[in-house]
C-alpha cells in the first residue's frame, strides 16, 4: 500500500508532482492540503465512477478540511460538450468559487479534459488536480496539460493548455476498469515503447500477462515509465511545437477513425492501436521502418486483444477527416512515422497516394 | 500620419509590440505579415464598427496576402456570451482554422475580450491581434492579456490570460467614437494617474480640453503613457497575484455598479469613475488619503463629464454583488485604496461598516 513510484513534471513555475501507488484515494486530502490555499473544492466524476470511488475520495478530502461539492456527469464523450461545461460553470459559480478554489477530476480522460478546461477558464484559472481512474488517463491525458471539449466537427477543438497542481494515480482503481478499457489504455502504453523506449516495448512483450493480471509492481513501474516519458517530452515542449508531436503516433489515423466511427463507438485507445499499426505500415512502405519491427508491433497489439482494422468508409472520407486535424499546418498533414521500435520522427512529406493505399488496406472492418 | 509612439510589452516568449499613431489601419496588413506564419485570418467586429473601418482593414490585410473571413457581431455586452462565442467557433472551425491562423479584434473591449478568448481556446490557442477602436480598449483591455466572456451571474467569469501578437492603436478611430464612450475611456486614463503617476494626473488636469478635442500629439502621448504603465504592471505580474491588482482601482465598487444597473445601462468606464471616487473617499475615511487629493479626483472626474453617483439600490445588494467579484479570496473582499494621487495599495482589511457608509453616501442616483 502507499506510494510505489513518483516523479516531478518540470515546467518551471508550473511544475507538479505525480504519485503512483495503491490505496492513494484514502490519502488524497492530506496530500493536497499543503499544496492548496483555498478550502473550496469541486470533485467532478461520472455516473460510473461515483458509486465506486466518490465516497472514499470525498471522505478523505473532507477530513482534511476541504469544502467539497461533488458534480456527477453522464459517462462518455457527450460530457465533453458545451452543455456539460456550462452546467459545471453554473455549479462552480453558484458555489462562489474563487481563484484559490480547486477542481478535482476523478475519472477517465473525458472527466480530466472537461475538468481541466473548466478549471482553466473559470475566473481565468483556478486550481486543478487530477485523480485519473483509467489506464488511458493515467498514462496519457493526466500528464501534459491538454484540456478541452469537443465540437460537432471534431474532437478537442476547444480547450487550453493548463497544468494540474498534482496528479494522484491510485492503481487499485484499475481493478474495476472494464477489460476493454484496460486494453485501450494499453495501446497508449505500447505507443510510448514504439516512439521512445525499445526497452519498455520489450518489457511489454515479456510482461504482458503480468500487466493484464494487474500485478502491482509491474503496473506501477510501467505507468511510472510512461508518465516519465510523457513528462520528459512535455517539459521540453509544452505547447506542442516540436518533439511533443511524437506523442501523436497513430493519432492522425486514430482521430479520423474515431470521427468516422462516431464518438463513443470505438475507444480512443482502440483507434490509436489501429492508427499505430497503420503508421508502422506506412513507415515500412516509405522504406523507413524494417518489416520485422512492423511485425512485432502488430503481434503485440494483437496479443493485447486490440483491433487491427478500421471501420469501412470511403478512403476520401478518411482523408477529409484527417485534413481537419488540429495538427494540420498550412493544409499539410503531418504524420508521426517510425524508423523502428524506440525511434520516431515527424514528417509533413508523405505521398498522399501511399497514405490512401494504407487506408485502403486497413479500413475493412 | 503613421506611428507616433510605440512600446514593447515584455513577457519573455510572449512579448509583443504596441503601435500608436494615425492612419494605421491602412498599414495593418504589412505590419502583421512578418509576425504571422499562417495566411488564414478572421476579423471580428461589430455592427457599428464594420461600416466605419472593416473595409479599410480588410483591404489592407488582403493586399498583404491574408485570407480574411469577417465576422460581424451585434454591439454590446450581449456579444460576450456563450452563444456569440459558439457562433464564432462555428465560423472559424468551418473556415478550417489552423494553429497558425489569426483572430483579429477590430473594435472595443467587448470584441477584444471575446476574440481573445476565442483565439485562446480554439485548437488550444491560435494567433491573436488587437486593433482597439475605443479609448477604453486602447488604454485598458487591449494590454494585459485578459480575455473572456460574461456569465449570467457576473462579468468576465469565464476566460483566459492570453497575449496578442501585436496591438495596433489607430487614434483616428476615436473621431467616430460617441462622446459618452470617449469620456468613459477617460475614466481609466484618470485611473492610471491616480494609482501610478501623479504627473500624468497633473497633465490631465492641464490638458483635459486638448485631449477631449482629440489633439493628436496629446492623445497619442497620453495613450502611450497609459499603455506603458499597464505594460509595466503586467510584465511584473502577468497573472494578477500582486501589483497588477492596483489596476482594479474603482473596480470592486465599479463591477457591483455595472452588475446592479444591468449590463449596458451604465458604461464600464462610468462605473469605474464612480468606483474611483468611492475608493478615494473610502481611503480618506480610513485616514489613508488627504482630503485635498479626494477633492482633486472628484473635480477632474466632474470636469470630464463623468458621473459621481451610483444607482440607488440597497446597501446589501451592493455588498452581495461585491462578494461575488473574482478578486474575492477566502471570502475576504480586497480593495484598492490610495495614499494620495500617484500612490495606491491593496487592502483586505477594510471595515465593512465603513464600506457600507460609503455605499450609502454614493448609491443615490
């Protein structure tokens, strides 16, 4: 029990700690007390997470002297909307939030993104704390400061870069996570291995079963490594001008897949898994990445029980969806490609004909 | 004609220039070209400003190679709403805005605040340029990075700190500004004298008539001095923790006055003028500020044709509105008080009974 691993995300005045361990929900209040001046706090969570963890989180926060307003939202991407954000503002303003007040996100990426944007925008910025309860949010969205909501024309089109005061990752929460979502999160874990760390990738090949059985040491170490990689990339490049873009491996294809499938039909991590395999194949066709590495990636994705094919839609529908991505610059699509496992690169110079071939080969599900 | 004065707001990587002069609208495009990578641009303006200046601005921007989408919004505070912001997002996303695209605010504070928040939030941040056309926005809201929209429960409750790439102040636009709005802007000019610069205050006492006759040298110099003061304060304190709060002289009372009068009934500058006189009297009653300075402030405000009294409402209605202000911390109201003309201070320790007396004395209009 307690903290197993921890790290500091180094962003100057906006630096913050990440703690990873077991049973951390019960120590939430005491851990936050020295970091926060104001007592007023809202805990944003979902209808699924609330019955599992809200009471424990709230008890700990209240015992530490915080004045907690819980806000329970429906599950799913629909909560990353104007309407939900407005409801949150109404509650926070009604509760007389001040700049020293705090928004706590207790849940997955949707809750984290929505809460973070609410915290960033209310009074031009109140305190923000992340308590991610899904593997995906633990290794990805809770680190790096990206917050936001969706627009009918695309995901995450409205938002802010806004850093939390602290991230508390209680890996016990993974025990109640549906297996499909655990696997979706694993896709992002695999991503870190591909873009940055061949050793992490090899460890996943070796320890996949232990990880999926939620063996605490393995899970905490792997999450720690993912957070450290993301923190390293983000510290060097907070506003996504350069290196940070490597984290988008599989996301250019992935966002188009999510967009065409309709939000919620396919999980983000599943779309990224497919997108990574597509990016690996694209890299191979462009003679950047050895075929053996593509095979290892495909095999690990498959062993992890993740999908390998995208929903069947016209190639041009994919091209169109991809051209609306935030990462498009001056009309040019940028891809994250790989030279091999552990080494990625950005390219704005991918032949559209090859891109279309890859889409054709994968959009068959 | 041309640039009469200029300065640089020093905020490290987010530094930007302010240019003040005559006929600057016609050089807008050429001036922005070297600063902006993307060609895509939207010019946000109002139904009043559009027929006066949109064509000239657009011609200059188009000639410089920008691809301009004009967005014309209704006048007034109602455009600082969710609904208006959403309409703006719909247009920008529909026009396929990218991170290198630019939002230009052509108008007063409402357009500046709304445009800035739209620029800050779209794709988590696109370029932003301010072309303020009212005196108030030229000396106040266009410098400092505060952006945002209103909420039914209060002004500017939702927003972001977001810096423009450039501010272009064409003082010729003041020739079409209604006199009531010119005077409202003058209230903020007087404020800079009171909180920071006794010499500026004395100059206003001396040159009031020349300023109101829009004598270019006087106007450009006074605006330059106001921007320089604001830039100095903001550079030292971007996120409003300390010194920046001095800029809020008259605003604790002023926001409550605006709130109770109903948005749009009383101009922001008028509310600030009344609030400054109230704050001066409060400072005198608290034995901080000599009576002679209060008299000079009241006299200049009166000579400028600005109101000296607040709308008649119950004292508790004012206290309640003031307690909802963003600047409230841990339930404690903070006031900007003055030791005399040119020297201000923050106090969280004002006897509520004295505050009530001041309200009682002024809320009689």
